[in-house]
């Protein structure tokens, strides 16, 4: 396993893609990434539209309106778009184990466009993750129907002074 890991690191340093499936916008020929013109057009549009709107949801709506699909023949999801916009492979580089190496493949977009997209991503307001420190998760059952009670919360109060109230609710009610 150490030799395989070392070999993959050396391939990344040389500029070869060796991580999982071929990225959208490229195809593999002779173990190298080669631009797929049809998919590359979509990737360029993605970056341009993302820079123009600054919103993954707007990008999602634009792709859906145009009827462009991913490789599986399905519409792109917002999660897929988020991952695509962050991939350095489109700027002609290879990311491997937290390091970035110059790739031997042709870039689909320029470094300037890629860096601008990353700036847009960094400037987005990130929502705070709600701490889920509830007692008895999955252990409390509904008295009436016997289904599991799910921890939940509600925020009440004025802006800036909101207070969270935690409670349990029946999963069968929330599913209906």
C-alpha cells in the first residue's frame, strides 16, 4: 500500500489525474485527461454564470432551463455544482492529498476565472450549524402511535436576542 501511495503521489507531481472517475468536461485517452468539447462548453458556462450571479441556485436554474444534464443523464444538483466550481482540475492543475500540482492536461478555464470563482465562494455568508446536543436521540417513543420522537427546536424572540427552545416531536407527524 505504501508503494501504491508513493506511485500515486509521483503521478500527481508529474501532472497525471489518478483520483477516481474522470472529471466532468474531460475524457481519458492514453491515461491523460483530454477536453471533451461538449462538456467543456457547459463547464465554461458554469463558471461564467457563477461569477455573474454569485449564486449556485441561479446557476442551477440556468442549467435546468437550458436542459443541460450531467453524465448520468440527470439535471445537475446544487451540491454537484458546488463541488464542480471548487475543482482546480479545470484550471489545468491536479489536487492530491491537500497539495496542488501543475497538470499535463489543457485547462478549460483560466487561472483568473478560477480564482475569481473561489473569491465568490469565500465571500458567501455561511450559515451557522445548529448544535444537536439532545439527550436520548432515537430512544424516546410517541405515546400515541409508538414511532420514534425526533429532537427539534424553535427560535423565538426579537432579532439579536432570539432564544432557542428544544423539544421532541413525533416522526409520523413530521412525515405527513
